[in-house]
């Protein structure tokens, strides 16, 4: 009987036999912090040219470090001694008090680089963007967005791979009870990651189809031109799930299968000025993008800049680079606002009463696996989920930049 159990698939859902998976996990050696750190770092060393399959026969065999924010045009302009401030991920301190996510000085050769294009495609594909003056052509807007979408897909793919290959073994050496709540928690996160991956793959596919026929007129954008070289450079992607008035634009609960579009955010330098660009491919249904942009457009000009700053710090911080002299020159309150946004994911310890209260309230929104857990596992799980502050309507205090709006260009 026991032998039979041992040969059954493990309860954790790994698909591996129990005897080779969780059978003696509490007696195994704990995974050391440096191993976890290296797993995360190595996951971004995977090299692959992200052009559509139809173009892969033209790839060179060299995958290069591709900058998702143009190095010469943008990063150099804000660097000091070749360095900028950006987010770094340091898991070595995971058992200490410091946050694994930190704002650190990063060399621009290392900033915003990903192994996502071969040397030929990085050069040829993006030449109209990199080697020409930025004139807001549809093609340039397309390429700027395409590179960010390709990066976002790569990141998501690597995260999902990391989850399935490594993260599921980090419960080695912990008690049986812990293993159960740990696996529950990560399978929940994992299913989120997987659905985000399928979203971004769908969006990338739409861009690929347009790229193959050089069709750029599906691109919509909203661009704010500012009067100086921005002290921050950005290339990121965001889901317009809330607008600037605080309205929620998505309905994941009642309409879980609905597919949403994403908006690419870029801040670039154009000669002595800057441009904040929101762009999206309108061949995907983009109702939420329209509402989101309209709510930005309705704000007065000063509020627009503060609202965008709030948005970037809450939702785009992983590919955000600051000028060191600007950041270090901020007064302590403004600096604190930035620093805190990097540790904003709060882990809240719930009291038994709070858990009780939550469970006695409306449970319909909670996933069924959660409802079936025992109280202590529920509590552990609740405490392991960071609370994200993603309300972008309270932007008044985000007056970090002294930018004047020169013009607004709209293709929507
Ligand atoms: Zn297992
Ligand atoms: Zn290639």
C-alpha cells in the first residue's frame, strides 16, 4: 500500500512521482540564498532572437545585449560616470532585513539590456528608430513599442520557466505543513504568471503580423512633449486596469476570459526636449486604453506630469532609469517617495481576528482552493501575498519633475 503511494504522482502537482518529489522534502537541505539569487539572475541570461518565426532564417548566430532603452541617445544623456539609478534585484539578502528589490547605481552597459535580438535584427529592424531623427512616424512608434513588447514577453517566459523549474523546490527542508501552504501559494502565483504570459504572447503575435507586412497604421499613441531632456528614461508595459480618476477598468472576476490590451510607456529624449509616449496596437480591442488615455487627457497640464510620475513609480519601475545627479539632489521627502515605491509591496501580517473576519465575509471572490485550506495555512498564504498599491488617482504628492508641456500629439 505504502509502496503504491510512493509511486503515485506527487500531491504538489509537479507530475513527478511522490517518492522523487515531496516524500522526504523536510529532511532535504534547505536551498541556500545564493542559489536562489543565481536562479533569478541566470533566468535572464537566456538568449533568443524574438523576431517572428518567418524571419528567423535571417538571424545571425550571435544574440547580442540589446538595449530596450537606446543607450547612446537616452541613457548616456542622464548618466554620471557611465552610471544611472535603476532597480536591482538582490536575493542574497532575502533572509536579512533589507528588501530584495533596490534602487542602485547601474552601469549603462548593463542597464535595460536583454538578450532578445540577434546582431542582424537588432541593427536592421530598429535602424529607422535608432539611426534616424525621431519624427513620430508610425513606423518609429511601432518599433519603439515592438521592442518593449518583445522584452515583456521574454521576461514573462523566463519567469514562468523559473517558477516551474526552480521555485517549486525552494520548500526543501521545511515542515510538511509549510510545504503545503508554500505550494498552494506559488501555484496561485504561477497561474497568474501563465495567464499574463498568454496575454503578452497574443499581443506580441499581433505586432509580429504587422511587422511581417510592414503595416504600422494600427499604432495609436498619446505623446506629451516636454521642455527639457527628461531626468528619467523608461520603456515599459502596463495594463490599463484603472484610470486616473480611480475607476476600475477591468473585470477579471465576472469576465475572466476577456482579453485586454496593454499600453507601452516610453520616455525618450528628442534633441533638447523629451517625449512621454503611450502607444498601443489598436488591432486588439482597446476600449480600456481609450478610457485610460482620456482620463489623462482630461487633467490639467501640471496634474498630467504628476499623474504620469505616480503611474511610472507604481507600475513601471522595473525599467525606469534616473539621472544620478537629479536623484541625489532631491529633497529628502521627494527622495523618500521614490525609495518607498521600491519597497511598496507590503507584506501584512493578519491577526487571527482579521482572517476570521475575511473568511466570514463574502467568500465568493476567493478561489476555491483557498477556501479549502485550514485556518493556519490560509493565514500564512494571506501574509505571503504582497499588497500592491496601484491606485493612480492620488498623484498630487508626485511633483518630482519640473517639466513644462510644450505640445501633445495624439493619434487615437
Ligand atoms: Zn511534490
Ligand atoms: Zn534574429
